[in-house]
């Protein structure tokens, strides 16, 4: 029985030693699961950042398209202005060519006009000899000067108009050039922004791929660890099942070992007295106080060994009132065997004893035992033996070898 208890303790220690290792694995798995949860949150955050970057990229692309349309519209205005400028330049060339054809005549006329302006012709009455020349000059000037003057005025108007148009076109070209430069700057800035957004999207995709790879590694590790834990758990369950089965078998074996080899009712005439000594009082004899004795009293030598008279389980072991050290043995079948008056016990509660196993020792001094009002005076230690069937005391005489003769082995 003690060997079974030791085996149970060793198995319990083995299971306890396995538990810390599994506990560490479970803690690692919990850590991995927490990391996986954090990774999912990071993955969602990165995906949100990528979506925001893509949206920002689309907004920038729309701005670039709008700016491109503005640039194209400005380029159309510039092209139209340049076309008008080209036509005006052609008109100026035509006018200048026409003026070039009349350059000699106009030069003489203009020179004459200048001379006339500087030296106006004299009055006819002052220089009669130049009357014909004056008349001819006047007639010539009269026919040419209005025509020349009209052409000069028209040319002057054309030249002024051309000059105004050239100035306007030049100013417009400068404004368009400035606008194109500004738009080009905005385009460059937006291009830089687009590059940044694309870089952000690219980096976000890289981060997302890295996070997913890390998540896959963690999941793989967690899966392996989970498999390990499952194996450990299965092994532990098998160990526990085996331990339970071993415990059941041990209990069955112990139950078999705890079964009396002979039913107590069938042990009549086969029991040995639990101690060597002299029977000083028997069941049913007067107790000296008006009653009868409920058991058997044996006067023993000092320190005598007391043994179990039959197979049975110890239900009580200890001091009880004036009975001294007492043991109550359950031999089965509803019977009880009470042994009291001892000085020292070796049996323990719950222990199953075979007939002949020690239960205690007697003292060394004279006995003064009070049992249910019965007083026994003797100079020797006295062991009291009582058999009960249920709650009723019975005569133990039929169970002893040789009946109630001297308690001698």
C-alpha cells in the first residue's frame, strides 16, 4: 500500500514537471497571438495610409489636368496673337514695299516741300520773272501735295496702328510668357508632389508587404507552436488518462488488498488474541457496579505488543476519554473491533491492517481502566477488547481460538 502511495507521488511529480514546460509554450503562444493582433492593426493602418495616398495622388492628377488645360488655353491665345502679329508684319512689309517704290519721287517732293517750307516762294508782284516757275511749282505742288499728304497720313496711321499692335502683342507675349512660367512652376511643384505621393504609395506597399510577410512568419510560428502545444496537450491528456487508469487499477488492487481474506462472520474460532496475557474479565461477567462486562479484559506484561485480531480498516486511532489509546477496526460485515488501554499506537486512521499486524503497545504501569462504569484494579496493564455488531456489543468468545481460555499464543 505504501508502495502505491510512492508511485502516485512520483507520477504526480512527473506531471508537475511537464506542466511548467507547457506553461512556457502557452505563454509564448499567447505572446505570438498578441503580436498577430498588433500586426493586423498595423496592416489595417498601412492599408488606410495607402488608400489616403492614392486618393491624394488622384487629387493631384486632377489638378495637373486642370493646369494642363489652362496651359493649353494660354498657348492657344499666344498662337492666335502670334498669327495676328504675323499678318500685321506682312501688312507692314507690303506698305513699306509700296512706299519704297515711290521713294525717289517722294524724296524729291519731300525735299521740295522742305525747301518750300524753309524758303516759301516770293509773291508774284515781287519777282515777276519767276511767275512761270512759281505757277508751275504751285500747280505741281497743288496736284501732288494733297495725294502725297493723304498717303503720308494713311502711312502714318498704318505705322501708328502697327506700332500699337506690336506693342500690345509684345506686352501680351510677355504676360503669356510669365503665365507659362508660373504654370510651369506649379506643374513642377505638383510633379514633385505626385512623385512624393507615388513614393509614399510605393513605400506603403513595401511596408504592407513586409508586414504581411512578418504576419505570415508569426502565423507559421504560432501554428507550429500550436501544434506543439496540441501534441503536449494530447500527451498530457494521455498521461492523465494513463494516470487515471493506473490510479483506478491501483484502487482496484488496493480495494482487493483491503478486502478481508475471510469474512468476519466466518472467522469464528479462528482469531488469535491481540496480546499475550491473562484474561481478567469476560463478556457478561459482573462489572462490580451492578452491571455486566461488555467485552474482554486481558492483563499483559509491561510494553506488550498489541496486534490486529482480524483483517480490517482502521476507523479510529487515538486517545479517547479514560479508555487510554484506542483503535477501532472495521473488519467488514457491519462488525467493529475495539481495542483500548494502550499507551502507544502504531496504526493510523484509514490504514488497512491484516490480522497479526501491530497496532500499538501497552504501558508499563498498573491499569486503572474505567469502561462504561466498570472499574478494574490490577497492578498490570490491561487491554480491553470489545466486539460490536452494528451498535450492539456482542460476545467475542466464539471468535477466539480455544474460546475464552488464557490469552496465550
